[in-house]
């Protein structure tokens, strides 16, 4: 369904720390006239993040808020970030390789409007090194999850998931590549759901577990 003037697109910011491949997937999806969200801002905590140049080439405003001058005062950094987001009238925030643990203050302030993508089928394999841990555990299916951010890491309500089969000859690199392809499909779909109001912090998630073993 085409977005009309009465269905204003949600204003979205993406937070990155690196190259932002999921950022690029979101930007590409948002080019569609019927996509219900508009990427209007990309923010990085690292001045050298490669994704900043990609966003600028796409005509999207970019801001750097270097976390280092704030030292260990994480909330002070987040207050500066919050000021920028509110200054750009942001309605939804997507984390895309944003390598900062967020405080309870920031998570509460953006509750229900802050989403993240994680390279595993949550609640399995929270945290880092998900692909190597999946291989070590011998699971038959792995994948990606988009979820609302909660104070506890990788524990917020799930919006959508998609799985891939784990092959007998998979390496960490080959598995990671297939999961990344899933991420690039899943994140735009999940953002669409949230922007259209079809997914909230209390809604039943969309799942695709076709690769899970029986």
C-alpha cells in the first residue's frame, strides 16, 4: 500500500560504530515510495566509522558524537545523543553495529522506539561471537533477531526472526555470511512492521524457523 500524506513516514535515526552494512540495507529499503519510514539521520560514536561516508553519499544527515571525551560517564554521552535525536525530531532509532552498551536511562527514554538486530535466534547466544558459539553448540539452525531494546542486553521483546540451516561443513565465516544476508532482509521488514504499528513491545513476534530441526 502506498504511503499517503495522511500516513506520514516515521522519522528514523540509525546509530553505527563501523561500516554499517545493515544501515545500508535500511537506507535502500526506505527508498521505496511505499516504505513507511524515512532514514533522516545517521549518528556514530566513532569519527572514523566507514558508514558515515556511505550515509552522506545517500544524502542523509550525519552526526558524530565521539564517546571518548565523556570518559566513563555513559549517561552524559547519551544525553548528548538524546539531544541530537530530539533536535532532528526522531521517532524511531535503529542500532546497526552500534558498539556501546546503553544505560537504563536512555533505554527508558526511548522505550518502544529503540530497536536492534542480533546475529542469533534469541534467546539463544546473547552477546558476542554468536556464530562460533552456535557451531560449538552443534545447533542445526542459526539466524538473526530484530528486537526492541531493553535494559538487559539482547533481552527485549522480539519483533521478527529468520533462521538458516547450519551445514556440516560450515565455518564461522561461511555461517556469518549467510546470517548477514538474512539480517539485510530481516531488518527492513522489521522496521516496516514497527513503523506501521504492526509490532509493539507487547506484540507477538514474526518468526521464520523453517531451518530449525524437528
